[in-house]
C-alpha cells in the first residue's frame, strides 16, 4: 500500500510539474512577468527624460548652445577657436 501511495504521489507530482500549466512553466512565466515589469518602469523613466529633453529643444537658446558646442557653429562675424591637443610623440 505504501509503495502504491508513493508511486501515485510521484506520478501526480510529475503530471502537475510538466505541461503547459505545470509548476515549472508557471514559475518561469511569473519570473518573466516580473522582469518585464521592471523593464517597463525603466523605459517609462527613459520616455519621461526624452519628453523633457524634447521640451528643452523648443527653446532657441538651448538650440543655439547645442549648435555652438556640438557643431562649432558661430554667429555672423564671430570667430570660433578650437584647441587641438598635441600628439604624444
């Protein structure tokens, strides 16, 4: 009787832990869902940062500063000096 009960328990445990609705798949799905929720929160933060940057780019002063710093642009009759580091020889 004891061997039969243990065998039945092991068979039931095997059936519950495998298949589409098994414990292993359920745990993986839960873990994946948790990971995806964290990723969504990170992406929401990135999206908010990008929205703030987009609003800043509507300001002409910010556009001018970026044009000067990144692209070396200058106003009319203005000279731009670039410092070039010496090569180590």
